[in-house]
């Protein structure tokens, strides 16, 4: 089986899984003890429409299709999903698709940046720990791995804020070392309070009012929501209308980056600890294989033996962790977003649960499931690239 056939096969296998996901998300609406029609009409539920003679509650139930049998409701749900209609949020009074569209990039950007920090740290320390097995560095790295996995996210987040985001009078360490004032990194928010970022949430980007195009015509009009990327495509016209301290693409990118470092490190540190332990164990197992001893016998340098011959095979089990790491990062985002005042899927999901906004809850569940499936698809494809034997199974 060649690579293209392998990828197509994996994509086709996602179809029954997606069907199961839609059934599950629809079941949430049936299980949650809340009536979205009653929430939407509020105090007007008992009022009678003079034209139809029906109460506002009955009219809302008809509009939402809740008066239909469950099978018919599920059919309508699938049709609406296909058309991009995910329902209406009772909490935000906005289409659910818009709420999820605005929140998902916040969480994904933080989670992906967290993994970009975690994987180099975890894999590098794991390799060095295996190479220097039972030496001082190995003992220290294994201690760090256990600490990384064991530390509660909320405690670690607050300690990082204290140490790197405050002045020396509070407990910070940055100011005397780097000459900063009030710490190295901001401790809350996605951007500086003085900056209104030019995206979908900014009135600056409403061309009907301002006449200003925040992004080029070929780019999404309000940006993608991934500000590390969007910052490089903001137009000069939009830059001229924001705070002068951030009136360049680089400064927008830098502001986004420094606000991401602490929350992403908090989110990625547990993954780094797991990766360190897995990489160490996997590499130690591989280094005892015959082909590694043969490579050494041929006179290859130790670094080439480790990096070229041993590490490639040791990375195969590590790929399995990638899919779980993405899911773990998204799951851990609930606490991280709350502590660092990021408004992503974690906070949106909590609000939806508190307010019984099942439409948003279904939307968050669906998009999270899609992210899991896509991450596992990527892992499957990488398996085939790293280990050609997988494509032959």
C-alpha cells in the first residue's frame, strides 16, 4: 500500500466515527434537563400570540423543531449542521457557530504553541537522559519529569505569574536580571490592555462603518483568529488606526507572543514530563537492538548512531502521545484560560454548562471531537512516514 492509499483509507475510516460523534452530540441535547425554547422566550413564554393563538413557548418550540419526534429532530440537526447552522446561543444571543469560531482559535493557538514548547524540551531531555543513563543528569531529569506531571496546573500557573510576571517587591526575579519593570511577561489577557486587536471583535474592522480593510482582500476579512499568523497580514491602513506603540506587524506579533508564553508553558509542561519519560524508555530499548550495535561496529560516531539510527525508531511510540497531547492540552485549557484571562473554548464550555446553553455545549463538543480526530489522522499519517511497515499492515 503506497502513502496516498494509506491516507485515503485513514480518512474514510473517519466517516463512521464522525457519524458516532454527531449522534453523541445530539444525545447531549436530549439528556440535559433544560428547555432551550423556554430559555429563549424567557418571561414571555406564557404570552399568547393573537394570530396563531399559541403561547410564545409553543412558537419557539416549533421554530426550533422541538415539537417533532426525536428521529425527525436528529434529521433536522444533520441538515442544519451540513448548512453550517449550529443553533443559537441562549447565553450570547449569537449563532453558536460564531461563538465557537471566535473561541476555538484562542484555545488551539495556545495548545499548539504549548506543544511546540513541550516536544523539544521533553524529547531532548529524554534523549540526553537515555544517553547518560543512571548518571546525575538522568536522575535530575527523571525527577523533573515526575514533577512536571504531578504539579497542579493552577498552582504552576500562579507560581509562574509570581516569579516571571511581577516585580521584586512581590517575588519576581526578572527585573534585576533583565532590567525589566514589573516582570518579564504579562500575567493576563491575550493582548496588552492598551491594544484593541484588529480582528472580528474590533469595530475597526467593520468596513461598513469605518471603511477600513484590516486584512488584504484575499484574506478572511476579520482574520483567522490565530493572532500569531494574523498579525503579519494586518494592513498598513489598520495599523495607522491602532495604538502607536503597536503600529507594526512585528509589534502585533511580539505582543501576541509574550502573552502566550506563560499560559502555553503552563499547559505544555505536563506533556513535556510525559514525553521525557516515554522518550527515555523508548530510546533505551532501541539502543539494545542489533542494528544499533552493528552501526557502532562499523565505526560510526556515537552521535550519528543515536540521532540517525536509534532516535528515528524510538520516535515511533512517541507519535502515539501526540494525539493525546493535543487532547490533554485542550482539556487543561479550562483552568489555564481562567487564570490567564484567555476567553477560549474552555471558558465558553464552562459558561455553557452553568447557563444550560446546550447549543454551545454541543458545538464545543463537536469541534473538540473533530480536533481529536484530525490530530489522530495526522498521527496515523506520520506513522506511515516514520515507519514504512505501518503502510503494509
